C-alpha cells in the first residue's frame, strides 16, 4: 500500500459484473480503504447467491468494505452513504469512482502531490479531477494561480477532502442520477472552491455507447461524404437518461443562471450538440424526444427523485430501452449455473409423454431438471411421473400444485421449488423441438425474460391449424405501441427476476398471466428477448366448442391486462379495429357457404369468442376495450 494520506475510495454499484472487481483491483493498492455501496441491485433479493453476490464477495475477499442499500435510491444516495462511512472512519481524503472505472497505478499519488502543490500556492479548498478520460483531454477552462481549472468534472475519479464535505455538504439526492457531481461542483464554486485538473492522470471509464449513423444518399453529396465517409460515428447515452439530464440541468440553469452565466451558456451549447444529435440521428429517436420533453416538464414543476414508472413505461412503448437493458447490453453474456424446466399440468397423463420424449432428445449440452406441477389431476398423473422411464434422465420431479386452480399458481409452485437459476417453461400437451432449450438458454444470456417461436403444424390436423393463425416464429410477441410480451407455453426467466416481481399473478385465470409477468419485469427495468429458433409445437383445441370457449377466455384476460396497464401507457384498441372485426364476422359468417366466405368455421368462432370475451371483460373490469 502506498502513502495515501488517509485516502478512502468510495464506489457506487448497481448490478455489478466483473468490471467492479477490476476497478477494485486498480485502486485498492493506492488507498487505505475501499468502500463499495451497492445501490439496491435487484439480483441480491431475487438470487441471493447469484452473480452479483459473487462479484461483491470477490471484492470483499480482496479487502473492500461492502455496504448494501436494500433498494435503489440513486447514485447520490449511494455516494453519500459511502462518504459518510469513510468520514466516520477517519478519512482525510475521499476518491469517488464508478463501478467500471480503472485507474493508472500512480493515480492517487499524483492526485495527492497536486493537492500539496495547490496548497503551496494558497489554494486550500479544492476538488481534483483527472486530465484525461479514455485518452481524451478532459474539459477545462481557465487557469487559477498557474493551475488549470476543470470544467464540470465527472464524479468518477475525483478526489475530495473532509473539509470540503464539511464546508459544502453531501451530494443532492433528489437528482437521483446525472448532474449529481455538477450540482456539487456549482455549489462549491459558489463558496469559492475550485476544481483543479491534475496533469498526468487518466481514468478508463465507459462514456455512453458507440453509435453509427449512415448518411442518407441525398445528403452525401451536400455534406461531402462518400465511401467510408458516408457514416458518422458518435456516442450516445441510454435513452432513459435524457429524462434525468433534461430535468436536472433545467433545475441547475434556473438555480445558477445569474451567478454562472458562462457555465450555463457553454453547458446549453454542449448539451444541444450531444443530446440533440442523439435525438436527430441516434437510436430510439422518438423515445429520446419524449423523455427529454418529460424531463423538461418535470424540471419546470420542480419534481425530483426517480423517473415515474408511468413515464418510463410510456417511453418503453416508443421503443426505448430501460436502464437495466442498457446495462445488460454492456455486460458479458450471462450463463446459468443450472436450468429448471417447469411444466404445469392437469389431467395430462395421456398427453405428457410426447413432451417428455421431446425434452429427452434436446441438444442442450448440459443437464437440467424437469418439474411437473400437478394442478389437481385425477387421472393418475402422479404415479405416471414417479414411475416414468425417463425420470432419472430428466431429473424429473412431481410437485403438488393442487391447493389453488390455475396455471399461474402451478408455475409459481414449480418456480419456487426450482434448483436452477434459469427457469424455462413449457406446457404438458405441447412438444418442444430438439434445439429448443439450447436457443432459449443462449438468448436468455442477454435478457431478463425470453419467449420462443410457436408453430401449429406438428401436433394439429391441417383443418384445426387453419382455425387459429399464429404469428411467424420470427416475430416477437408484442402489444403495438407498448411493450413486448411472452407466451407462457414457451418462455424463460431468471430466478432472481421471478423473485423480484413476485412470480405470476394468480388473479389471472383467463390467460395473459404470461404477458402480465413480462410487463412487470420490464417496468422494473428488465428486457424481453425473442428466440425464434426455440420452437414449440403448440396443441390447439380440436373442437369448435373448445376453440370458441378458449378464445372467449383469452378475450376476458386481454381486458384484464388492459385494465391493469392502461395507466402505464397501454393503448386502447382503436375503434377501427372493432369495426373491422364486426365487418369480418358479418361477411365471413359460417351460415354462408365456405366457398363464399373462404374462412373456416373454426377461425370465425375464434374471432367471435375473443370479441365476446372482450365485451364481458369490459363490463367486469369497468373499461372499454372491445
């Protein structure tokens, strides 16, 4: 350990990966102590022994102090808790870092030396910032007594003194994230405190995500861009950050317009360029514009804290990724330690063998367990499973899920009993394809919830298959203008995400419990992926009566879902859709000859049943969704 003059490093973390270990390794030999404050990573609740726990434990093993917040309160709150802990422990100097920041070997030594240099020329109150970020010169402006002043320095890599926190106070927690260090910097400047650039110091830190814009052909000649110059490379922030940046900067502009007019002017120019470019040529442009406008509106109203769930949900409907989606996209692929296949079943003794045979022929290279969740069968299903010839090969277990009727309850029973950290779901009367599990696991490595493709030709007669057209396997399940969802007959989720949202909602007894599950995961910041090659052969109802009854139940469940999520931005069915259905049911009436209608009776009954279910649901749930 070097001579660090009582330096303590404070690192905020949220769903950290191995990058946090690299950060700790780069700093722990340069300071007296490292304090990590985890800002309520959901994985610690949903999967207490999972990857995040392993990362934090690894940091603790090399000497870091790990504090856990329990819930997500924002980076300012995490930093304040770490700073308070450091000050209570006697720290003279505090170095703040992000979980993905790596320092040069002499970083702290140079910081301390520059602090002593500044003190020798009469600068007693200061904060210190690196001179380079990822090899690029950090923003600076004037000089003071021969030393360079930083312009709006980043929090990561900054060194603060005990006296500075006693003079200025801690970080403002109402800002949540973004502009937290800027507010502290401006508050310090108002007290005559300077932010100094330390020559020769560099941090390696992730700033935004790389993006490429291909210049449209009509503009290439006008802009003088041809060949390789036809693309523009730049970095962009995650869309959700536009809300925080717009809101928090407006708060700061209103607060410091008179005392810091030059900073306000330069900041507005910089933000207009970077954020405006992302809204003009970046990804999720409509979402960025919406979130920026929402942020300005919140700033005018004086709102603080976390982005409202409703705003986030509506932005998601415009194609924006949530914080954790951006975070997971940056992280290494997640691999399960173990996989559990959960199958809800009721009176499925005569149908389940085909599914079990299909599971036994999976090309997934590792082992997995199969849990049969018996939802009150009376056909001897338990004995059939417990004496099944594939029981050992599939590590098959029978579970009693008869306490309450419903697929949601059965899946919850199986999920809570599962040994795997990745839970994959299929139904007892369907048939998975040989590559199903392998593709589900591969896609789940990048998402919180995954759905696979569905086909109806393997298990159904051609006539029955024509009754219910299914989307192409390549098409993800979604509600247009809102969010992606999943199909419960072919889906997977991580155990920690299952626990974090409380499992499937058992009040959904008419279908759409799978969609509700996916929406709740996304509202917590998760992502939904689609694995088109993870195919399942889906068994349809073989009678007209069964088709109509099932469709009516689905229509009822569809309205229940709308009633629960209309306040989050789920759009109402347009009137034109109702008119289209009524016209279809009139002109394709099965009382007319099929040679005229060109529609089988089963398909007509499916549409009629869904409409009837939506009408009943609109009455039951007190909303119009027909």
